[in-house]
């Protein structure tokens, strides 16, 4: 992912990269090896991205709260998106583990 000192630009770049990884994952549907590699990268990158978003949101909340502005709807939306993405990644990861288990079982049977 591209590095920048502007936190908003960094997060936007990460959004683009994560969407690109999801596209690769969709196109790699039949290639289990590629899917596993992309999924591992996606999980790692999402984890880092969510941490950065949390830090940025906490800083924004600190700066904007005294002026009466509330970012709580934005925070809630991102929490919901993060929860949904985390569940999706866990599900995809679990499916990958199931496929690997089936391959190992198949190898032992043949």
C-alpha cells in the first residue's frame, strides 16, 4: 500500500487497495492457492486499516467534540462495516481451512 503522511489520503489509498484485493479474490475463485494468499494478505491489511481508522476517528472526535460536532453516526457506520468485514473474513478463512482439511483427508485416502 502507498505510504503518505496525510492520514485521510492514507486511508483512502488503503480503501482502494482493499477493494482491489477483493476483486482479485473474486477472480481467483477456482485457484485455491491464490485465494489463500490473497485472503491472508486481505486479513492482514484489513486489521492494520481498522486500527488506523480507529486512531484517526479518536483524534477527530477529540478535535471536533468541543465545537458540538458529532461524528458518532460515522463511527457507528464504520463499526458496523468493520464487524461485517471481520465476519466475512472469518467466514472466508474458515472455508479455506475446510478446503485444506478436505485436501489433506483426500491425500490420505488416495
